């Protein structure tokens, strides 16, 4: 629930205009209750305000404001569980001197603390339909979540209404550094149709809880999920130091259709995110990486286990940074049957995790198997096999092959995504630090495809490129919807970026390379036979590309080729790749 916004300004009308009837703007009248002391009951107490809100829920929503005399943090210590409450805004930022975050550096000032050390069993706050809580420090509750949010609990309405939790410190002290203030269970448990967070002014700090930071336990295939957006989970208020939750940062225990977006999830004792539900979207989060605070590269702030652990199906993990975690970047343990929905991982930056970047089945690198889906995590989609990578004056080329589900009766395509890494993964099978782009590649009746990926700029020679494959669901004739992604592979083996035109691989482009190309001119061939552009044919285009790089060597200076002009400070590519659909 939000306060009413100011009335809209209406355009001026000419005095000669005919009379116009304008619609009256709909308004909701609010009751206001003022908390003026830290007592556990009686006039001016928070508990009495919550009772007042429930009594008026069928008539009008209530705003509970604070105006407790004195400076500093005011601590309210309930002596028994507080009542469930709905159709209410509990606004800790109304206390004089309090203010929400205005920047991305944790500058919020919170003045109202809810200390559950004497409250006994029960959640700290039980929020029912239409409730919002903001600007509170909530800590020291035992046995149940600090906040239990369940819009299905009705106050004043038979319909489910959004519950909003924004701008709170949950599990820490008022300074946001977590000293001696943890809750002894989960931070928040949300049962569907809950908004947790928002922009900087709505950011919750959810850290130092003994259980999970956030548990998403509600939702169903045909009902609204939860939105968890813009929070710091497992860190201090600055995002630069760990204040661990005792288990996962976010645990989607049974939820459907939830969105976990743009959060900082780092420093937790367990996984960053654990998903047992289905059809959830995880996007634009920083998982295992702290706030940069002006540094070129953000400091590692690892989660104690995997970055993302998946046990459910149909989930999408996209455009996240997943790095430095003490386990796998993404581990898929879904083990689904062939006809089940798979999980897709796309356009993420995954690097420097202690185990693999992506692990299907949690058993290390899974060798490719010829054709066909398998009853295991993500159907064990085969990863691409990269055979060639080169960079130089002509840009960057990567060639490879893929074998998977045969295309019989209908076209089957795979989205091949490419990533640049400054170093090879110890396993030999990449992680993927800088997302370069993708190709859509169809497979033939035997499940085979070959491809060449091109960039119109040069990546550093001596670095490594890896790739993943994701099966694409295409619309049938007459259907109008975008292609869907179904199931992503593990990372391919790394291929080292060589110098374009260095046919014999000796680190220089010279007469020896020209001789090899000349011997095979006009024939089909491979890069080590003179196919410089990776198109499978040795022709004039290859000769031109070799000539452009003639005389070059792979020195240290050339290995750092145009890095400052080709990449932004965060490692993203300045120029877009040339995307083209490849035919067989």
C-alpha cells in the first residue's frame, strides 16, 4: 500500500471552450495512527496501532507513522508475538531523522528497531494482504521468520492483495553491520504476490539471519509469484563486507513464477540462490561479488557453496554475474525426465568459481554423448566442440561443431553462446567471464552442425574462448511468438585465441604460413591448412586475411591487442557481434 500521490495538474482551457466534464480522480482515504513511544501496549504503542489497523481494515487502510521523542535509535521490544496485520503501511521512515537510501552506497538512516528477544515463538511481523512495511530494523526473533508475508491472509478484503517489504534492515543492527543482532530463523518468508525491495530507496538489507535470507514458498502455476529486487542479501549496508545468512541467500523452496532481479547476493554461508520451484526468472544479480565502490574490478565476496543451485525445472538464469563462489557457478540437479521443461542459462558472466562454471548433475565435467536427450539434469545437452580461435586485423573468428538431438520432421536449432576468459579453467572446460554473443545453429537429421562465429573487433591473443549450447523452441507455422530456450549445456573446453594467419601455430605470420595456404588454395580445408576465416574453404578471402596480419608475432603487446578500445571497464564488449543465422 502506498500513500496517495498529489493531484494531477490539469491543462488550461480557453475561456471560449465549451464546458467539459472531467473524470474525478479516484482516491483512497487513509486512517493514520501515530506511534509515540516504545511501549509494548497502550496508547501510542506499535501493538495498539496494529490492532487499530485490523479493526479498520474493512473500512479504510491505515498508515502507522512514528514520532517518538528523542534522538538515536528507538527500540521496541514486544513481550509476546505481534498480531498479523493487513491493509496497512508501517512506515519507519516517518520517524524524524530517518531517511531511505538515496545512493548505491548504503546511506540509509533507520531509527526504529523491532527487537524480538522477548517476543517468544512467532514471526516478527506477520503481513497479510495489502500490508507494507518500510524503514524498520528487525532482529533477534527466534524460531520463525523475522517477516512472514502471506497475502492470502485476509483483512478487510476477500481478495489477495500485494504485500510490500522495502527499505528494511532484517537480521542486522541499525548500523547495518550485523553485530549481535541476528534473527534465529529465516529473514523473510514470502507466500506469493509479494514485492521485496525495489530501487535504492526500497532496498532491504537481509543479512545475519541464522537460516535463509529470503524463502519463497508460495505461488502456483496459475497465480502470481514473488518479486525480489534490488536487495543486499548476505552483506553489510555498503555491500563490501560479508554479514552471512546461515544458509542460502535466496531459497525458492516451492515457488512458481517468481522474479529474482538486480540483487547483491554474496557472503552467505550456503548457496547464493537455491531453486526448488519452477518457471522462475533470475536476472541481473551479482552473486559472489561485492560492490566495487569505484574500483575497476569488484572485490570477491563469495558465497560458501554454489552460486546458483537448481532442483526444479523451467527456470531461466540470465545476465547475472556469478563469480568467486566456493562451489560451482551454476549446478543443475533437477534430474528431469525427457518430456519435462529444462533450465536455460544465457548471457551470464560466470568466472573464478571454485568448481565448474556450469555442472549438470553435480558430478564434474560430463562427456558429450552422441545424439538424443537423456534422463538427467537438463537432459545433459551436449556442449559445443570448439576447434579454432583466432584474432587479428580482420577481427575474431571461432569455429566449432555440435552434435545433439537430430532434426527429424521439424527444424531443431541451438543457441551457441560465446565467452572470453583471461585464463583457462583448471578443468580445461571454461567458465565464461565476458559474454561475446551468440549464433543460432540448426542441426541436420543426424544431429550435427558446424559453425563459425565472427566478431568485428579483435580480442586479446592468448586469452581463451568457451561456449555453451541451448536448445531453441521455434514457433510452428502460423504461430507468432519469440523462440523459447530449453536447456543449456555445460561449458565447452577452452580454445586458446591464436594470431590470425598463423597457420602453422608457431606464433608468427610469415612465409611458412603463406606456403601452406598456397599448397591448399582452392580446396576445402581446416585452419591448419590455410582456412584463415574458418569457413571450410581455402580461397582469396583467406589470403587477404593472412596478408593483413603478415609479419605479426604473438608478443605481450599484441596479446593485449586493443583491449582498452574493445572493452568497457566492466569487461563488456563495446561493439556488437555480427549475428548471422548459419545454414548446414
